[in-house]
C-alpha cells in the first residue's frame, strides 16, 4: 500500500493543514496587534503630526478658553474630544515663538530672540536640527504652510530646513505695502512663495483669501499622504493685523477681528474633518495653539487675553500663555484639562520620540517629551522651571504655581516700557490663587523668592540674564540677503547693509 493515495484521506489532510495555517496566521496577527506591530491597510504605524498655529490670538479669544464673543464650534469640539492645556507657553512675539517650535529650544539659545525684518542677515541656522529634519529621518513627508518668519533669504526658507515643500508668506502680513514695516519707510512686496519661488505678489485684497488657500493646501497634503506618515506645520497669517477675513466670513459676526477668528475655526474644522474622513484620527496628533498673545495697541483689531494680564510683547501671562488644545482620539482622553507648565519647544522631542527617533545628543534641547502627560498617565510637568525672555533679557521665572518677576515687564499696551527696571524689587505671584497677577506676595514668601532666585542664577550661567551666556548658539547668517519678490517689483527703498 506504500505510495497509494486515498482521495478522501488526502482531502482531509489538506483541509487540516489549511486549518493549521489559518490558526497560526490568526495567532500571529493577534500577537502583532497586541504589541502594536500590526499595520492595518492604508494606515501608517507611525503617528501623523499636525501643528495649527494662530498668529496674535489671545488666551480668551476662543470658546474653550472662555470667549463669549467669537463662535468657535470646531475648536469647541476639538477641546471636548481632547485636552486643554491651560499653562502652555510661547514667546512674547512672532519670530522667537516660531524658532522655539522648530528647534525645541528657547529662542535665545538659537539666537533668534526678536522679530526679524525682511532682508534680515540673520535667520535660523543650518546647524540646528529642526523638528521637520528629525521627522524626515524617520521617513515622514513634511510640509509648511503659512507664515514662516525665521528668515526670508532662500537659505532660511523651510525647504532648506527639513520641509519637502512650502507655501506661504515668509514674514508678517503687516510687513508689506499695506501697513509697511513698523518704524521704517521700507515697504517691500508681500511675496507668496511656493517652495523657493515667488509665485505672486499679495495685494491687500488678496489677503482676504489666504486662510482659504492655506486650508486647501493642507487638505490636499493630508489626502495625498494618507498612506504615509506626515508632519504638517500650519502657521496661519490669521489673526495678525491687518485684519483680512475671507469673503465667506466677512460681516458674519460683531467685528472683522471676530470674523477672522471664526474663519480660523472653520479652517481647523476642515483639517479635523479630513483626518476623520480618511480614517486617520486614531493615528494623528493635532495641536492647536498661538504664537503669542493679542496685540493690544491695535484696539478693535486685537483680541483679549482675559483673564490674564498683558498682551503681545510682554512677559505677563497674557503675552505668552496661549490657548492650546491637543487632539488624538483613542490616545488623548476626551474632556480633559492639564494645567501643567508646558511650552511650544516641547513639540520637537514629543513628536520625534513618538515617531521612533531621538533628539540630538550633541546639543542642549530645552523641550521635553510630554506624551505621557497628553495621554493622562501623569499630571506632573517635566519642567522644574519655565523662563520668560523678552528679547535677550530674562524677565521672570515660574516654578509650579509661583512666578517671580524681577524686571519691568510692560503690559503690551501703548507706550509701555518693556525694559523699565526703575522698580527692581522682585514681585512674586501665585498663579494658582490669582491668574491675573495683581497681588505681589513676595513679602509673605521670602523662601519661595530665594528658591526662584537660585533658578535665575542657574539660568544666568547658561543663557544669561541680560547678555548672551555660554549656552547660546549662533544664528544663521548671510552677508548679502536677497529679497523675495518678482522681477520688476523691487521695493522703492532698501535698507542699507
């Protein structure tokens, strides 16, 4: 009987082997899923990251942070489905805040402490490893859309610092011919740049369409990268003056400023809706924040930081504490709030480590990985202290609820002197007891004052309190910056070199 085959038995054996194979495959799938190794069709195993950054939006300008004036249903939904970060810090003005996001460091550390003008010789250094560059090392597609403002010479543009593509304005929307560069007669064109080429000159009426155009580009990118890990950096022009709400929003609310806040909210909704539609929500971390507080001297064209004190340009809470929301369904618990002290330089280490990478070990990075806090696995800030710089000058320090102000802070209002030190006595505020910084309690807590002064001394040995310390790294530099404008559209006057 050797070699003889019995069809019935052979069929049974074949079916048994198939069943064994199926069982083994199912077990392997279960094992991989349990350990996070499974890759569902069309979904990247690495998380996607989106930063949506408003410009000059105040702490009290959106519904989740108390606004009763501006209707923000999409940000309301984002907050319900995610986590509000109520002690989240940026820098007092535009350029430093963006430098912190990109490098994971205090702006002073990377020598970008103040606002850059068009044709600036300085900008972000090629020696810094940006959040985009580090994510590209992990296989990410990267795109920057909107206001860049860390240098406008071509060597400073996003495409030279880790972004595959760029679409937007290289500096503030008030630095063109409509408002002109504050304090000077220099009025360059306002260039709309794609990658490294100016594609058009933005006239005042064209600003009405910027938010819509930025949003369209963002949606296209998300759709194109739905099967690939991506990083989208979307720093809006809104709501920086001059105020330019889109035609679909103009006149819909109580003021042009509110119109633009509501269009900004619409843009957030389009991004979230696209992520949901493509089935990417459970694999995508979205952060909404602002670069600094409201520009109070602009009056009705500015928002509010209420209940915080001060606004843009100051290191009172209203100038640097930003309305921030983190959203990642299934990872970040819904209806949650964290008052832990965090900062926008935390994005870089958080994103890079979640992507499977490592932050640079050859230089100091001030940011920390805050993912465990976002996932509600801890309530404790990774920062022992947060330092408030205005330009190169350290003006305050916070540790826990305590904030020590030891130089004239100004308040972001007209004619305020940010460097007024005529009253050098330090002032101490308990931000848990009084968020509005009205009552100096230094005399009641000399031990706390002494502790915070020790932190200041430590920072003086690193970045310096007034001058540059040993921990400051040089910026990028070009001897002869070239302007971004179309041929024949050169400005009538160019600053002397």
